């Protein structure tokens, strides 16, 4: 550590981004991750991690319209699972997929209500 409390290998930021720059940078990150969720990029666990982070950011940054993005993700995930449901032959697998579809549709409806209330 140097005298400023910074680790020796990390130089201090010369020009910290202004609030509009920060908003633009984070907004781009959020939009990319929401698009990745909607298109089903990554495995289920990674999408769940992104979803959890987005839910936390939704309260903090309402200007990013994260709730709309999450609603769209839940609808897209329900549609993806519906395709899997149609392909499934095993009744147990169909039951599991049906429950998952219902859960995603419930979450989408919840976000739809939240959006309507604002």
C-alpha cells in the first residue's frame, strides 16, 4: 500500500468520470446484460446471477428501465421453456417445465404491475 491507502499496483484515477459519464457507462452495461438475458446467452446459473444483480439495480437506477427489461426477459424465458415443454416426452419433465413457465410468467406479471404503478 502506498501513503494514500491505494494498493501499489493500482494507480489513482486521474479523471474520475462525471455523473453523466458514469450513467452512460453503466447504462450500456445494463442494456447489454438485459439483451443477453432476453436472448438466452449464457447458462442458467449465469443468467440467474445477472438477473439478481439487475433486480438490485432496478431500485437504484429507475432511469435504466431495468424492470421493463426483466419483464421482457421473464417472458422470453417462458417462451424458451415452452419450446422445451413441447419437445419433452417425459411427464415429470413436462410438469417441471410447466411449473417453471408459470413462475416466469408470474414474475413478468409482477413487473408489469410495478411498471403500471409508476
